[in-house]
C-alpha cells in the first residue's frame, strides 16, 4: 500500500471554499439582476470552478482515508489485535 507523506485535511479549507462559493454566486446573481451579464457570468463561473476544485480535493482526501484505514486494519491484523 502507498504511504502518504502528506495527508489532506479539507475541513478548514473546505469551509472557506464553501463561503467563497456562496459569496461569488451571490455577487454573480446580483450582477445578473443589474443586467451586467458578463460580470455575473464571470462570478458564477468562478463559483463553479471553486466548487469543482473542492470536489476533486474531497475525492482525493476520501481515497487517502480509505487507504490509511486499510493500512490500519492490516497493522492490527499483524499485531494480533483484530
């Protein structure tokens, strides 16, 4: 199994990214209401882009958690604890 030098922890950065998504989406919708469609679409696009990046990072973190849990189960089996 792969040993990870660095483990992603997306709790704090994820919360910040969700707040950024909300702010960008609100700004985008505000600009769309003011008939400034290019600016509105730009901010909504940025919100979507941040959301996609967050999803990718969460998928990576989930995979790392799965691998680390499998390693822990194997270690317990070797030590006769499980």
